[in-house]
C-alpha cells in the first residue's frame, strides 16, 4: 500500500517550477516528478529543486521523467501552456493550449494514471473540460484552478480598502477565469456580516467602495504582473498548492475551482469556477451560492463566454 504522496508536474516554466517549489517547502509532497517536452530543462530544474528540498525537513525528493513516470502519481498538475500576451485575453491561445493537452493527457492515462488532474493551463475552464473528455475521468477527479486565484485577488482588494486581514473576508469570484468573471456581492461577508452592512457600519473604512471597480482592479492585476515580468507565477502556484493541500490532507475545504456543472446553477456540460468542497477523492460537492437575479444574469453571461470558446475549440483527436 502506497504511503508516500507522489505528484507530477507537466510543464517546467515559471508556473510549474514555482508550484514545485511551493510543494516542497510546505511538505505537501514526498515524491515530485517534473515532466517537460525539453527533457534537459526538466532534469536541470529537478536537480536544482532537489537541492532546495534537501534544505527542508520534510524529506521530499524531486526527479524528472516522461509521461510514464506519471502512471503511479496521486496528482498530476498540468501547467504546460503557450506564453500569455499581456495585451490580449487568456482565450487568445485556445488552439495552442488544446494542442498541448491533446499530447499530454492520453499518454499519461495510458501509463496507468488513475489519480486527480489539477489543471492550470489557460483558458482553464475550456481546458479543464477538454482534459476531462480526453481522460474519461469523472468530474470529481479533473479540477481546474478556475476562480480560486481571482477570489484571492478580490479579498485582497477588499482587505486593502477596509484595512483588515483578508482572512476575515469571505468572497468568491465565479464563472470564467477571465474578463467575464463575476462576484456574488450578496454573499460577501466581513466579520460574519454582509458587505452592505459592513459598508453601512464602517463608512470611513469603506471609503465609498464601488464593487465594479474592485472587480475590475482584481481582474487587471494579472495583466499588470504579466506586463512587468512576463507571466504570473507565485500567486497561481500558491493557489494551486492550496487546492492540493485540501486533497492531500482531506481538509474538506471550500475553494472556488473550475468543475463540470451537471445541473448546478442551471447549467450542464460546461466547466466554470464555482465553490466546491475538496477532499482526498477530489471534488466532494458543488456548493450552491444563492444568487440574486442580477448576479444570476452576470453568471449566465460569463458561462455564455465559456461556451463560445468551447465552440471554437478544435475537435478532439481520434
């Protein structure tokens, strides 16, 4: 019986290596394998990270390998992606991302992998759906990072405005991980009370808060990072490790991720960011947020954009 946690990361760019580093310094992984189409890059990153792991007390080991090395992994993280252009949206490299996962998923499944896919590759909602179809896995075991990082950005914006710790705020971005995402403001709470009550009771702290501006600022933060350094890496890596921690430690945490909806929120056959309960077997339950009529329209519109991208996706390989 396997007692060590094995995780494979496919793609050793900045996101993949940042995720790998976060995994080893938090002790979430025992055996970590890096896979990349450029094997020398994966081998060099593994050597560097293995030395970093030796400075920790967790005893993690890092190696490199091919898709066959993913066969006995508990979790496979897919980060491989085309480079994000700060002047364009995440859906502009849909075709290239589809081509990438088309070459990744079948050989991993053929190697005997029967664990959980965690998908970072953008556009993550469409790609999560594609990984699910390519693998034949149930929705519980194909998890996109979805709006998890977007939700963190929303909480950080609200924390900055109100001058409180972001852990004291509950807020979820939902829908597309992209420009059409929405926030159910009626479900946002501070100190256990609704956002509108927090604004009313703390006018000096609220500083004339405008929810639309908060959302716009949060959405644009990723492109500000890309404009300055070429890609986001640390934020998505930490967010991914939060998802992995919920699985490995069976935390039953509520995290907004991209999951195939099967009637929830009135949608079926589409992956989108919604809060779910995560545990050792993956997605245990989709959490139903009660949306207002306006919020429902915004959510439906966001999923409409995801469907448009799905329709533009290349056919699955035969």
